[in-house]
C-alpha cells in the first residue's frame, strides 16, 4: 500500500500495477468508491501501462479530509502531487464522476 503526503498534509493511498518504464495511466475513482473501483481495468490495462489509481481524501485507505470541504482545485493539486510522487512527466488520465 504505497502512500504519500498530499499538499494538505494528510496521507493519500495509491496502488500501482504494471512495468516501471511503461507509459503511465492514472485512474481517478468516482464518488463514493475508491481504488477498488478500477480492479478489473487495472488487471487488464497493466499489461500495457503502468496503472496508478489513487484514493481521494476520505476514501479507501486515504486519510480523512478534516472539517472542510475539498474543492476541485484541492483534488487537482493532489493529483499533481501524485505525479511527482511516482516520477511521471506525463500520463494518460481516466476518471469518472469526481475523478
């Protein structure tokens, strides 16, 4: 269970599958799900990509959001933090709902 500290200071969980040098595919889950939403897609697509799925604050294994609402800008900063964490210069991004 890899995790990193987001710009907000809380810990965010992410899951990685696929070869280290492959093109990166980031999958962002819908509300009210978590990284498990992408279980079957990850199993298939990790044959071709380095698939990275992240739990947003308060979902799955990530830390709680606290007493304030998250904005789309906050969530975007978290995704950029994820890129830095995994060392990605570029990525294909897929998402659903809030993802």
